[in-house]
C-alpha cells in the first residue's frame, strides 16, 4: 500500500500484477528500466523483475554485472498520471513500456558511435558512387601526405578503391539484414506496431549494430525466467 496513491492496490493485487508482468512481459520491464535509469550503463541488466506496485509507482529489481562482479539493484518507475485501477494496471504498464521502446532519431547524432558510423558510411558511399576510382586517386594525390600515400599503397596496393567499394556495399547489406531481423523480432516478441518496427528498421539501416544492440534488449528477454 502507498498512502499517497489515488487508489489502493493491496499486497495480493500487487503480487498478481507483478507475477503477470514477470511471466508475460519481461521486455516491457526492461524497456521501463532502461528508459528510467539516470545514467546509461554499459552493462546489460539481467533478471529484471517487478517487485511491488502502487497506483503511482512500480519497483523493479535487476542484476548488473561488471566483469566478474555482479550486484542486485533496484529502481522505482513513477506513473504520471497514476494508474486508475488494479484491473487496468498491466495494460497501462504495457502501454508505457511500448512507448519506452520507441526508436529515437536523435540517437543518430547524440551518441558517438552511431554518428561515427554515419560519417564513415557516408564517406564510403560518396567515394563509391560519386568519386569513383579515378576521383579517389586524384583526391589521395592532392590531399594525402606522401607518407600516407605510401602506407595506403603498401597495405592495399592497387586495390584500395575495391576495398572501399566492398566495404560500402557490405555495410549497406549488413545493416539492411539487421534492420529486417530486428523489425520482425520486435513485431513478434514485443508486439510493437508496424510503424514503430519500420522506424527501427530505418534507423538500423543507417548505423547497424549500435541500435541493434539496443533493440535486442527488448527481444532477447525469456518469459518465465527461473532465476530469482
């Protein structure tokens, strides 16, 4: 019970709601946890469990490991507005969790690795589709110091443009495959809407792994986790 709640969710109702979330919606709990963490940690949370709920907050426990050291942590998710009734609690939490799973376009420019991948892929694409082999060689001759030219020649010989072109097309295909896989998995395992899955697909096509890693948090959660 919680005295500052608009409605009262008793201990039995709280246990039933938490059990339902733990058994059928572990991905929702992970989404709420990630969205409400004050700092973004490199460690992936595991054993994420709903522990107690009131009308205006949900307590979540999780294990976080750094190397061989693991710690049991907890986090409180606040509801605004509060939950209207115990019967609607699971639906409300699932709705909030799906909102937290939305892909954010800002990640492409606010996070270092996605931004770096966009720059590198754009450079590879420009070289492959616009400059061509002759244009690349001219650019190297006019802008790269002699030592740099010697290094490129020693490592790649006459195949530098071929390596650039292959790298660009590999990145395009790999990112597209990742995007299709994640879109299907989010649709099947997280029951996200088609437009939300399409947005994930589009962003992953741009940068690949960094956003794939985010999405896998929501698709790799086993139901009925037996570890407590």
